[in-house]
C-alpha cells in the first residue's frame, strides 16, 4: 500500500496507484482536517490526483520528482502552495 | 492469438449481433425502451472490450454510437430511420473489423479513417448540446490556448521557442481508469512541457458523492516538442486528446489536428488460433458430462474389484455375473455419455437465424422492395455442423426470395396482395430430422420461363422439357449452371446458384426441394438430419468381411431366387414390386473374387442410387447399428466409394461404402 494513515496524517509514498484513491478518499471524507504528506511520492495516479483536487486537503511536503514538483502539484493544488518541510 | 483476444472475438460477435437485433427491433417500434436499453448496453460493453486492445478507431466509432444512443435514450423521443441506418452502418463496420481481427489480429490499415468517418457521421446527429466539447471546438474557441500561454510560469521559454508550440487539451473518458489509463503518467511522457493546467471536466460533486474511479479531469498543456512527438504520446487515446499546433505566440492562426491513429496496431500473434473454432456451451450440459464421467470411474472401479476376486480364486460363475452387470452398467453410461456429448454439440438455429433480419433488410433496401420478414422456430436445435452449414445456403435462398420473389409494391397492390412481401424463415423438428423452410408470397416461379431458360442454356432437351411436369421443371432451379436472374444484380453477381445450395445441403446429409405457385409465392424446403455425427448403417457380409451401408438409402432387403435374374446384355436386372431394377453385385463393385458357388437365392439390398433404385447383391445381411463415422483422412481421403470408417466391437474396422459412388 502506498497510502497509509498515521494519526491525523495521510502519508502517500512511492508510486501511488489507482487503487490508492479509494482509501485516500475515505479517510479525507471521514475527516476533512487530515493532512496529506506528499514528500515521499514518486508518482501520483490521476485517480489519486483528482481526489486531492476535489477535496483540497492541506498538503505537506513536496515530492522529489521533478515532473510532479514542477507541473502536477502546482497545477492541482493551485495557489495554496504547500509549505516545504525544513 | 492470445486467449483474451479470442474471448474478445467471441464476445464481440455476440454483442454485435445483440446490437443489430435490438436496432432492427427499434426500427419496427422506434419508441420501445427495452431494445433501446439493450442496444445501448451491447454497444457500451463492446466499446469497453475494444478498449482492452489497441483498436482505437473501432473504439472511437463505437463510442460515438454509444453517445448517440445515449442521447436518444435520454430524450425519449424515439429513434428515426436515419439514426438507425448510421448505427447499423457502424455496427456493420465493427463486424467487418472483428472479422479482420480474427484473421490477422489487428485492424485493417484504413480503419482509422473509417472510424473517424463513422464517428463524425454519428456525432453529426447529436444535438449541439449533446456533442462532446472535443468535437464542438472551433477556431474561435481557442481562448484556452491563450490562457495557457499566459499562465506559463516562464514566459521567456515560450519566446525562445523557434518551433511551433503544441497545445494539448486532453479530456480522459470517465471510465478511462478501468481501461488502465493513467492520464498523469501519459502527461509525464509528453516531452518538453512548458505549461500544465489541471481542471475538473465537470465541477466536483459534493464530497460525499465523489466517485474515486470516475475520471473527471481535464488536462491542458503546452509543449515545445513538436506535433509529431506529442502525437505519439497520445496515439492510444486519439479521441480524448485535441492537439493544436500554435505558431509561436500567434494562437489566432492555430490549426486543429485530430490525432490520426493510422497504423499503430500491435501485431498480435495470429498463428495457430485463427482457425480454431469455439463452441459456447451451457454450463449445465458440461456438468452432466462431468457427472457421467464420475459414474464411469465408479463402473471402472467395479471391474478392478472383479478382477481382484477372480485372482483370489472366487467362483468364476459369480465373477461372470458380476462382469455382465458391470458391462450393462458401462453400456448404459456410454450411451448416456454419447447423448451428453451430442447435446453439447447441439446449438439452436437462433445462432444463425439472428443474422438474417439485417441481411434481409439490407437487401430489401438495396433493391427497393418492401419486405415483411419474420422467423419461427429459432429455438430448434441441431448439430453445430448442421446449423453452421446452413448459414450460406439460407442466406442465398433469402437473397433469392427478396431479389426474385418480391415484386415491386405497385404490382403487389394490383394483384390484391399486401404491399409488403411476406418472407418467413421457419425451422421445426420432424422426427429425427430438422426442417427449415423459406416461404415467400411473392411472384412465384414461372415454369414457362424455366423451360425457356433451360432450353437456352442447354440444360435439358426440348423433348425432355415438354415431357416434364411443372413441378419437375421448377426443380430445375437446382440444376448446375442454372441461374434465374434475368438481370445481373449485386445478388446474382456472386456466382452462387441454387445448385450450390442443394449440394451444400446434401453435404450435410439433407435434401432441398422447392414448391412454387406462379403469382402466389415460393417455398424452399430443406430437410436435414439433426446430428450428422451419428450414422445408422446396415452391415452386410461379403466373403469374410463386413461392410457398412448407410441406412438412409436402403429401402428393403429382399431374397431373389437366382432364376428370377434377367440378364440384359452384360448387365443383370430383376423385378421387384412390379418394377424392373438393375442388379449389381457388391463383389464386382469392390472387385473382389465372388464366392465360388452362386447361391440359389440372392440376398439383395434394394436402395437408392441417385434418383434410381438399384439392387445390390451381398453374401449376407448383418445387424443395423448406430455408429460414429470417422471421415477418411490422410492418404485415404480421396478414396472413392468409401465414406468413412468406424471401429467395431471386436476391434475390426468397418468401412462405410458409398454405393452410388461405387456404381458411378
């Protein structure tokens, strides 16, 4: 599983596949205040991405992957740029 | 060919058939909702299956068909014949494509063009608002490209481009995840991205109603990589992506290019599987087979038990009783197993009948005849080989019924008939035979015209023709070289005559007959065996050998005193029921030394050979039996006079003779 729940934090890691969309959606639906950590993400499947776009949770961390970092995350999250973890 | 593709082909045939049936039903009652739903489902499912393979043009065409049907379904305004025609054209093309896929494993090269043409024609029937945005886009609607350019995080990069930019608007299908697409991964492979914009295709539903697996994304992007390279990325989703070439910062001169999926077919290994035939069987029939095999195993175990007892020196009388009981049980099981296997091979006429309504409709349309076509007895079952073998002959007969039988409406009304020519395709069981008829109430066959044609083509002499009854004359439509068409049409231009129909039916072990009344219509009647696998034969003895003769042709066995044989030149004849029949000796036919002493009474099998009766002298009559005839194969395939062989209980081979061929 490339998605897991740790307290109030939803951690996405590695290559997130289509089947990760459902638990992610479920956890966010259950508690809109949960924070999503993207720091370890290598790829986001479109299904996972659109859950993030639709529910707009607070995002923490930025993937290393250049494509995600430069294009996908900014385009999906828009103005609310995630704060980089120091 | 891989398994998945094979299943696809079988399923595609069924779905295409289903959709065709439903569309034809809709044509009759345009407001019926059941066939509308069913057609929609069939096309939707087919489109889904197509998506599993690299058959994009087919998917595009079917998608358009699905959208059109969906829109019509929603409007509940019924369906007009124009829409039915385009939908049938699309389904017809899909059917041809599946046939090509079956042969080669991929779509033909011109499929892309054809797919777009079909899709365009279908979409042109959709209302403005129902049309998908991808198609509605026009030159004036390119504002999004300007916005994209404005959004570019690094405007300098745009200016630095010396090549034209490519603007991408990719709107994945809602069900694209199920097809295994990941639009983000696709975007990742677009080279030289300059801007990316993500949005929702439709505004996001309330949080509780979000469907995680329905794609609702719209992806817009600019790439500096050149149209061809971007095109390659989207080659598998050409209908979902629109690419515009934007001459640098001059969007008003943008040109639209829809992706062309030309020849990106992945060659599937088509060796091997192409010729394999598939049989769809109800699960219950297989279950029955499995049960019987289970019982068979038990019966076999009983034998082992008996053998053990015999080894232990038990009373042989007791063991032989056990053996007999065991043999009886096995015999019963074998008979049941055979029945069950035959059952598996049985298929209903429906499987071929259902393809006819569309064929008849197409023909009637081509020839501008009004036809009221109906079918009866689709549920009648026969052996797979019989049912499948009937398709071509029946198609030809139906073609004749429409092409030659049906009169123009005006003539029919003058003759006091209903305006539409009634054509009925009917199947029914008659004992152990299956009868199939095609009946029309058209103009009928004119014996005078047949006589005229037969004379002209030299099929029969004038004297013969004058002597023949009208029924015999009409039967000549089955004669080789006879074709009724006075004008060459699309139908008769195929070089298939009724003689081919008759020979095809006879190959299946059947007969073809015709009844016709001038001005009232024609009925072509086919009589076929229900199974062709089981043959009833009569065994006859000659010298020390047994031979089989198919019992179909045998009328009677008779004892003829030698004194009643009449020599006629170098041949012989005898009188049987007040008829003089030629007499042939099987020993002569097979060129075997006849038995030394001619008996006082000859044993004669009276049978048909062609249209004549003939007596065949044998040494003895043996039992009748049902056999599984194996056709001659390999080197023996061409051996004249032998239809096939079967194994006898004692392990000997029984040859089944084709007496008419031996007499030749």
